[in-house]
């Protein structure tokens, strides 16, 4: 597995060896199905460069990266131009981490990279639940006649998990059929526009194994312009902090997480990258501590 990973720099304080780590961070630099503005393949390396601008300690969570064994193992070395093959390469890396009894924490890339991690996780944790934070439904059956797309990723996860296992928050964009799939047919739980019900949902998931996927475009583009498909009307960073606090307080087991869809070059001030770094720090602390 490790021969697929390479790294010249490491994210802040994620310096444990692979062997000693409980959580393994890796980048999946793929944006081959991006439907609007590409560039997410540059996210992980740009975040490593900017991570020195934040502290290891989270006052919000009262947790410190230096107290946990976390390894930044680098980026997956991906093939070009063959989406199924690329997804299988990401799944191979995720499966290696999981089989080594460690938790995967992935930096995308576009949102489709979530799918192979879920495929790897269900082999060990067949009853996992997904908390999905996003501006977009990602529930299309196909996009441009393709079943594998960042616009179909949650539908593909539903194909694996079925009803009652996927919880969506902050959604404010998608086809009517996608909203009907979630809201009328109840194939997923969806809270459009906001994240107010997260505390209640994670309480319902007490004792269960949970995976978190955060598409950073859940944040309003006034806060996070550095993304490929910005969607006005998003949540604030302070609202996202309420999510982190609710997850910390919940009696759930986090088996992994990812954050996706940072396209750093669309924000020349690098503010979006700094926001992404802070989100990754909070996610890493939650995964490591739960």
C-alpha cells in the first residue's frame, strides 16, 4: 500500500510514522469528472504548504494534534484518464490503511474520491452510516451519461448502503428528482440549507460506526470561494463549528472521514486553503479521539 504514496511535506504535526499511527492522512489528487471548474487535484499539497499558519491546538474541541499519533502519508500516485482504474487505486490505499487497523482521513480531490473509501470500509464495517455535508445533493443516477461523477457520488454510496444510512446537511442545489429521492422517497435523510439537526441525528446514531464526508462548498462562497462549483447561500464557518462540537459530544465511533472540493487557485489570497486546513485539523482530532 505505502508504495502508492509519496510526500515531500507533511501537514502540521502529522509526523507519526505509518507503523505508529492510529490515523493515516492521505491525498487523492483527482478531479477528472469535475463538471465546472477543475483544480481540486492541487488541494492536498497546497494545504500542506499553508498548514504552518494554524496551531496544533483546537480551542473549540479542547484537543491537540500533538497528543495523537497521526501520519500524513502523502498523496496517492494515480493513473491518468481512466476513472475506474483511478478509483481502484484509491480503494487499494484505503483498504491497506483499514486492514492495518488504522483510520483513513482523505484530502480530495473532487467528491467522487469518497466512493472508493466507502467501498473499502464496508468490507470491514458493513453497517457504517455516512454524515454528508455539502451544497449539492450528489444524488443523480448519471451525469453526462456517466454513473461515476462527483455529481453522482452519494447515489453510488446509497447503492452500497441502502436506505436509512446516509444523512445529508446543508444541501441547497440539485435537480428536483434528487430532492424528491431524498425528501419524498426517504432514501436518505436530508436537511436542506442548514445543519441544525446534526446534534439530534448523531444522538440517534449512538453506538454506531460513522464516516464523515465534508464537501467544503457547504460553506458560503463569501467564506470559501476556492472551490469548483460555488453555490451562494451556504453556512458560515461558525455554523460548521457547531457540527464539530455535536460530533465530539456524540457517542459514535468515527471509522474515517474526508474533506473534498478545495480548488486553491480560485482564491488568490489563500483564505480558502487556510479554512480547509482548519477543517482538516478539527476532522483529524475528531477521528483520532473517537
